[in-house]
C-alpha cells in the first residue's frame, strides 16, 4: 500500500542508505535509489539507477527521470558518502581529498540543485543531508573528511534559507558511529576513539537514523529548517 | 527553433507561474522583459522556477533534456547583471540548434 510519497535516496545499495530506502518502502513510499553499483533492494516500489552523484549529467538525468515518472519528489535524502583512512593532513594524498569532495560536495550539490527545481515548482518538499559529528570534533586525521562534510552542512543551511519561502525544508543529520562495513574497515582503534568522544558512548543503529530522517521528512517538522541534529552527542 | 518561438514558450511559462502565484501579475513577456537584475519581473525564487519551467518546456520531445547554463550566455556578465527574455531566447535558440 503506497503512502503516496516519492522519496529519493542516494547511496542506497548498502549501509545507511539501504536502511533508509527499506524504511520508507516499509511505510509504503515509492523510493528512487541510486548508487554506483547494482541494486540490492528488490521490493516493489523501489526503483534503482546506477548513478555516480559526482557526475553532473548522470545526477541531472536521474532526478529528472524520477520527477517525470512519478510527477513529484516529496523527500530527497543525500546520503551517498565515503569514509577514508584518517591520515594527518600533512600526508593526505590529493586523491583522497578529490574523492571526498567529489562524493560529498559535488554529489550533494548536484542532487540538491536538481531536486530544488522540482520542489520549487511543487511548492513543497523535504531535503535531508547526512553529515558527521566529525565537523565539530576537529578530529585528528579527518581534515579532508570533516571539511567535505562541513561544506555539505553549509550548503544545506544556505539552501534552507533559499527554499524556505517555497515551503521546502532542508535539515542535517549527524549520526555518530554507525557500524557499517565502511566503518568496520576503519578498525577497532578508530571505533573506540569515536565512542569515547560521543556523549552517549554507543553505536547508532540505522533504524535510529531513519527515525530522525522520518521526522524531518514529515509534516510535523514543517517549522524546522537549516538545523543539524546530533545523535549520541551534546552539540 | 527560432528565438521568436522560444519567446512564445517563455511567455507561456511566465503566465503559468503567474497563475500559480509564483510570479506577480504583469504585462505579457516580450524580448525586453527583464528576468533577472534591476527591474526584473521575477524574484530570485521566481527566476529559478522560471528557468526550470523553461528547461522542461524546451526539452519536450527531445531525447536529451536541454540545460540552460547561465554562465554560457555571453551577454549575461557580472558587469551587467541583468538578463532580458530576448537575450535568453537567443541563447536557447542557439543551444537547441547546437544540441539538435
């Protein structure tokens, strides 16, 4: 049974993005997901496209196709992200910086730009971007990662101001440590360090992130825009 | 597509925005109508909505959607930050010809 919402999720083939897609599918939404790899989710109502969000033309075509096919976009969740081994800035290769900027900054920019055009015309919509507590921690080894996520946050706040007159809200979720495959690959030492810095020293579940996103996507949050919500952390 | 045909499509797009109250009521669009800058008939949200609407209407029936890249419009420079419908129509006509 469809709840009528059309939801876009980037990076939906694994980890947090897959969980977000499944959350909205369980509530009966139509979900358009994308990632650089093939679809994992096969539930009816899920529509997957292979898209590299840092590619302007691919992202533009994906958003345009979703809007044309379903007639609207109610919620866009910019989740696509990568985690890279933390190196001191002095020895961080430019390739790592480029990859982080491409996925986080360019990817979020292109998705938000194209989705904005659709939401402006329908005079409604919800945009949620995924960030990280790393933007406030000034974390050793996270110079490139945190900078790219800080850019995402600032972009979201500017967009929130720009789109507020059209009834579109834009908010940020900072999930804290989630044990995805990417996070596990970073190692136990990194995991312990993050938990030590969280106010609530435990991992966050994907469902808990979905609950926050669900609130930002709901009519109940229509008075809230440009906000970053920390999980497991006093901000 | 000729610039005059593009202007007709843009005029329809503007009227659509006026009907949905995204743009203020006003005279019909012509080549001199300022879309962006001093004395513009659209505010910033109206301008973005107009560009998106024009892209959609101009893309109808084409395999590849047209994208209006404002920086490509040579008349639309930082020194003279105003954009008329005529300038935009000329740009669109050239762009549609190039992409055809």
